């Protein structure tokens, strides 16, 4: 049976008022985007993304794509890569940092993502973009993701063979999850409504969490 690999990145932004463009004060949306590939396709897709960067002349990283023309060009190129499917896990509404810490929200969303990807999709390996600096001895944030997995393994909520690792941006396939997450959070937070509809048809499932906020 082919091995399925998931690549995960996140985006967190405050909701904005459409009229003024200023933060609405209602809180932030948190989005976790996933790109699923067969393991045998990972290397080729990584090379395709590097080719896109050489052809366009800039790095595929959503936050650095400041112009609409660049975002549109990158999304068009990613859409031409057939080997990936997208999934989203996100907050159902903006959350106040006063009631929901970033760590708590991320842990709950990753827990839902790990369970769904393992049970419903059949993923056995998950690669997340690192938030730490292992070369400098700082691994705390990545360790928290491993704690989420360990909790699920202890409860037997995911298969015992499910593995997670962390990688930096030199793992080019993470760029797909980065762009999807950035476009989706822009859409949810009303920062920019144009990008996500161009790639939304590649998303196979969206799971919303935190529907009830105290």
C-alpha cells in the first residue's frame, strides 16, 4: 500500500474590518493547512517547487509575496502540480487571546488534524514546519507538537506507527501548505479575499473547531 505523507504549516491573523482594513477587535483566526502526497512523489514535487522559484525569480513563501500578481502567479503554478491534495483545519470564528492561548488552540487543532489524517486519510508520516531552532538548542515549541502526538498514542486514538517530524523551509513541499494557509487566513480574516478562491478547489476537506467561544 502506498505511503501517504502530510506536510503541515499554519497561519494566524487578526480579523479585519472590511471597510477600514483595521483589526476588528474580535480576535484571530488560526489555520492549519495540510498538503498530502504519496511518499514516492515528494522528491519530484520538491524539485517542481524549486523550478517554480527559479522561473519566477522569487521564493514561494506567502508572507513575502506582497503583490497580488505574485500571489496569483504562485498559486497558478502550485495548482499545476497534480500530485497533492489539500486539507484545512481552522477556527470556526476569531478567538480572543484572552480566552484562548496560542498553544492551546494549536494543540487542539493539531490533535484533530492528526486523528483525521491518520484515520480518515491513511497518513502514516507528518512533517510540520519547525517553530524552533534546533541548531541553537531550542526545541521547546516542536516538543509541544510531539506531546500532542504522545497524548493521542497513549489514548490509542491514532495508530501506533504514526510519526511526526519537523523541517525548516529547505523542505520545499512545505511551501504548498504555507501558501494554502496564508491564502485561507487572509480570506477568513478579510485581509485579502482574492487568493484563496484560486486554490480552494484543491482542498478536499475543511474542519472547523472552537465553534463555541465563552
